């Protein structure tokens, strides 16, 4: 889905014109993948734009940087204020928010420590990541031949730019085979996650998801779904999931900031079926929450004042 330009981007504490939001060709992150980032959504509500779990996302950005010894030169509060300012100046009612901190221009070489840490935040209008049809009727997935990287190769707890070449390879493979998305196994053969989403399996009415130790990112939306499920009286159980568990599931859905809560209707030619009752209930509650229709979860909404 093409990015729709807006007026301003926040870069290192300043608002700059969209077309001038550029970096040097010798930026360290371009050559070595030394950047950490987040994906966040802002939804239109009856009380104006509201960013979903903004603080939690930016705190994870800080933690990602810490893993790679990258101290982000702006506080979480400063980045929250910048996000609010950016949404207001671009006059957006809903949008996608992309903060990224990366090693910029300085020295070229594997050691990044002589290079500055640059921080930018961009916002733009963005619809359903996997498509509106996917939200309603589900996606077709395949088990990728590419394995999720081992935690002692690239720690999955960090949302680091360089790690996503793994997801890119799996996504391209899936699309070229005619699927919408790929599911990745870890080096032991257990399910880790999709290329940018966490996976949930429903069997006999119970909900299961891989543990973080399987190699999945500790997703903010994953946490949200677990809270919703528990509040609905159907808590999520973490367990190792085999590929055959996917083929035999009653329901499967994936979730992430971009994908939101998306049903899976088929995996490798095995038909899972249309979105089931557990998936539908969680998806419905999720959208009610992010759109400000459930006051119980207002603490997850960061309302952008006019």
C-alpha cells in the first residue's frame, strides 16, 4: 500500500517538510541495519484522534535500543509530545505512526559507536495492512522455508531494522507462491510468528499462542489480545505449537499493530474455515476498544487534544 505524503515529519526535535525528511547515503543503519523502530496506530474516535498504547510502544523502542547499546537521545515523554504535535500539524483524524531511532552518518564500519543516534517520527494515513477483505474473511498463509532467527543470533525481543530481512524473505516467498502471508518456524521446528504478526490458535474453544521463547516478538497487540481474551473469560495459554497444530486448528488468527486482528482461513491448502466465533468476538472487542467505544480500556488510548 503506497505511503500517502503529509505535510511534516518530526526529525531530531524539529518539524521538517515531508520531501526534506532525508538521511545521508552513508548512514550506518542503511549499511548495517542498526536501527530500532515501532509501528503504532492512531484511530478516529468520538473524542478526536487517539493513539493506541503509545507509551507502551515508545517504552519498547527504548528497550530495543538498550539491547543494542543505543541510547535514544529523547525521552518517552518527549516522543509522546512529538507524536501528538505531528498528528495535529498534519490534521489527521487517524493514521499510522512510525518512530525510528537509527545510527546515522559518521563512520563506516561495523562498530557503530562513533555514529550519532538520529530519531524520527512519521505519520500517514494507512488502511488495513492485509486488506479489508482479509479482516472480514481471513487470509491464506503458508509455512515458510525460511526459519525465524535464533534468539542468540538476533534477539527477537528487539524490534531492530536489520532483523526484518528475515521477514522480507519469508513474505516475498509467500507472495510469489500466491499466498497472503507466511508463518515462520524456529530452528527447533515450532511456530514462532508470521512475518509481522503474532499467531493465535483456537482448538475446542481454547486459545493458544507460542511463548516468547519460541522466537516471537513480545507484541503490544499480542498483549492486548491476551487481556481481551481473559476479560471475556477465555484466557490465552502459551505453549509450543507444531505446524500440524495449525493444520488441525478450529480457528487461527494473527495480530499486530498493522494487521490488527486478522483471521486466517487457510494454511498450505488446509482450509481452516471462515472466521470463527472466538476470533470474531476478540476482533469485535478490539475494534471497539481502539475506536474509543469501551470506556473500560480508556487507559490504552492517548487522546490527541485539538
